[in-house]
C-alpha cells in the first residue's frame, strides 16, 4: 500500500528523532525520552495554575430550521487564543472556538451541517459515537479540500440520547489537526433523559479535557507519539482553569479529547460522586464511585454534589492515573472548583435512569489483535490483525442486521490501546474473562480501553445503514500509524 504518512508527515516524523514509540498512557514502564527532548518547550511547572477562568463551551445556533431539520454552518480556521496565561497560541477552531462549539441535537430530529475548510490541510469531520450513513461519517479519505472546500454532513439522529463529539479524521493528519484544536461537542438529548430531572441548563456543563505541549513562545509543539512531553492539561481550551460553582448538584459531561493520554478523574478529597452515563448515554442506574477512568475518545457523565462543601471551598479535580517516573506532578492536576455561593437545588438523580436495550443473541464471533512496534526507532507502525490501515481494503464484511461478538486483545507488552467502532454503540460483555455487570462499562459504549495484555469481549448489532465504516485505536497517533481498519455492512 502507499504509505501516505511518509508523504504527508515525512518532515515531522524525521524531526522526532528517537522519541519513544510506546505512546504509553498508563502503568507505563518505559523511561521518558531523553532529557534533551523533554527540556524543549515550556515547563508545565512554570505555568500558573487556576488563574484562567474555565469557559463554558458556547452553543452553536442553527442558521435555519424546517419541521424536520436544523441547519448549521461551521468554518474550520486558525485563530489565536489564550490557552496558557500570558501567551496567544495559534489554534485550529470550528467557527473561531477552541475547542469547537456545542451542537444541541434532539433524538429523531435531523441535523445538517455544512463545513467549510479554511485551514491549510484537508480535513474530514467525524461525529464520534453517532449512527449515521457512511456518506456522512467523515471517513479518512472523504476529504474537504483546504482553502475553502465545503462538505455537507447529514445526521439523522435516529438513536437515543448520547454525549457525542466531532473531530477531524483525515488520515495521517488527524493526530495533528486534533492536537491543534479540531474537536467539538454534540449533545444528543431525548425524552427519556429530559424527564429525569437531572441538573440542567447552567448546571449541566461539558468538560473537554486533553493534554498539550508548548514551545518557548507558547505555540503548540506537535510531534508524533509524543505522549510523555504533552504535560499541560487543558479543560475547555484553558490550561488548569478554575470554575465557580454554587453549593448544589452539577452534571459534568466529561470528554477525553486527548490524542494519547488517559485520565482517571477524582476529587482531591477523595469524596464520592455519581456516575450516571458513559459514551452512549445514561447507565441503567446511577453508580457511586470515587474515580472514573477515561481513555482518549471515551466520555463520562457525572453528578457532583457541592452542597456538602461550605462557601469558600476550593476543590481540585485531579488525575490519579499512575504516572511514569519523571512525570511532573502538574499532569495530575486538572481543574479547580470554587464554591462561591449557595443556591436552591430542585434537581434529582433518580435511582433508575433508563432501560438499556436488550442484548439479542449473537450469531458471529470474530477476534481482533492490536499491536504496534514498541522497540523500533521511529517511524513506528501499528496494526490490527497484523495489517496497517489500507483505504482500498475492506477487512471485515458484516451481514446487515447481524449481532456479533468481537474479542479484542491488546497484544503489546507496554503500550495501552483502545478500540472504537464507528456506526454502533456496543456492550462490553467481559474484560479479561470477567463479566461486566456494573459501573462505567455496563452502559452503551463506542470506545473501550485496553491496557497492555488485556482482552475485552464486545457485542454489537450492525443495522440501520449499509456501507464502509472504520474501527480503530482511538489513540490518534496510533491510528495515524496504521492501527485502523474497515468493515463493510452489506
Ligand atoms: Cu472518534 Cu474514528 O473516531
Ligand atoms: Cu493504540
């Protein structure tokens, strides 16, 4: 196959020198890259914490509507934004927003978005977690030309409520364009969710969390597979911001939009919060926990009750995932809540949230093995079932309306991966042979985390649309290295 990566990223790859090929995010065993490499750019310890105010992501309004459809326009363009205090960083935006704006969709009501690409590289807009026709799925080769090209995407929204997001998917380019800002939020709501009385309006806040690396002039510094050096944690486009809250319940819909980094979110006082949902919407019932783990692409929907804190309390949201030796402590800090006032709270978290769809009997079983070169110097390659992504090859053919069980294994010794399937929301039946019965993996999922050596068993029903769709590791740098494949529903 043609190695487009060497064509498109040749310079960037050559420049990374001997950077680590592991992209390891968790329980990582590899040493950090050479100290010379690590020293380049702004030291995260020098960035003042909790001085920038966390913005609430802006809603995008439709420019038109019919009985069935809302029409939106978005333009991808560069802008300068204050991401770390005192610097203006050049970022990629949707409509000037870093990260992109929020689309508010309603189940059963169509959304049509015309995207214009004013960046210097081709792009493709994928709505992650959505059940959409292949022609609007934002495939890696279905590109919008740079310098003003347009494409109109149609999203039927024939699925239940879910916390979706959109991002670039242009093959070999997405890891960099996403790093520079091409992500946005798409909240699909429905009656089931709306009836519950959960915290809403200004108490229902999406948090888009990721990491980044900056050079000495405060500009993004992108290198492939640069996990260790991306040590600045951004929430809603700001490094380590603060957010003022009332002493009441809030709903936070957390999106991990990082390229490689997994986060395990916990409150600094270790107090419990309530997990109410995951990638594909609400869990059957609320689940009380002290932390939630999100690999890139995954979402958690949580409710934090600040009424237990006196006004004046400052409370950190932390990242407690184990870090490699040499990792600065800053990576373990995320965001600071400040309880500034009391307020009445009529919201509730009911004991039953939804009925998950029944699992139909599966008739087909398949296995997938995820592997990347761990020891070779750059460029590293990455494979599913021994093959790199080839846009001209269909790897898996699925009969329409079939329910299948997929066993997915991370065959690496060090590198974590995850597994994302387009088109469907799946269920995680087992992790390492143990049945999943509660918690974050008991709901509908479209992305599932796999530490080195782990195996999960997934069940999905492929229906609604025929056509070619992707499945891949959602650590974008790994997908760019080839850990991506195609299925065709026929
Ligand atoms: Cu969010 Cu194919 O990805
Ligand atoms: Cu991976």
